[in-house]
């Protein structure tokens, strides 16, 4: 192995390690909120505290990285689902399910994002910049296939889904996934008769 191969291998390992940390932090945030002790995240990731602080010197750095990582995963899922699903409507429904997971599993994140911390100010724009185009692509594909009405805008759908997710973290009987599933089913155009 030459030096450039070794360097590429180290960079790949570093990326994988960072993703492991971000996935572990996300899992801990789901169960314990964003104020969970860093030692819990380290334990979940199977690393020492120093490793986390080396990658993310502050809690804000970690929260921002987790948020961006999960936005990216949601954004990347859209085109992949469009390629692999039986229909564009099925891809849209599956992507919206990912989006709901993203929204309802962010215990405490909304409060942190509205805390006035300048580090968090750009995250909402990032969220919209990455996810609205993906949702638009899915909606346009489903409309072009004659599966849904074509007048719906991605931002409107995402806001509607977001509104249906409010309260999911405070009432265990509230099933945001079920309500959103009804919304997405309601987008379908009736099958042509004949």
C-alpha cells in the first residue's frame, strides 16, 4: 500500500468513525433528548469522551452535526427511493415516513434551535435547501405518473406533515405516522374507470 492509498484509507476510516459517533448521538438524543450526558453518547458509540470532544468540541457542534447528518440521510433517501420503489407515489410515501421519523425523534431539538444561539440560525435554511427540492422531485414524479394532484407544493406538504407531528413526543398515544399516512393516501388520484 502506498502513502496515498494509506491516506485515503485513514480518511475513509475517519469518516466512518464520525458517522458512527453521529448515529450514536442521534440514538441517544431520541431516548434522552439533546441534553443527554456526553458519556452516554460515548458509551453508545463505544468510544472515549476524548474522541467525541476531538470531533465536536462543544455540545452545539455535536447537535449541529447530528442535525446535518440526519438531513443529509433524508435528502439522499429521496432519489434512492424513487429508483427502487414500485411507483413514484410509493417512493413519496416512504420518503415522507423517513421525514416523519426525522421530525418526531428530535426530542428537545426544536427548543435548542430556537434558543437564539447564532450557531443554530442557519440550520433551518439548510433543512429547507436540502429537503424541499427532494420532496419537489418526488411530488413531480408522482404527478407525472398520474398518481397525485399536481398543484401541491413541497413546502406546503412538508409544513402539513410537520404540523401533524406536533405533540408526538408528549403523548404516547399520538401516532404521527398514522396521521401522515392518511394525508399521503389522500393525495392519490382515483384510479381511472373503464
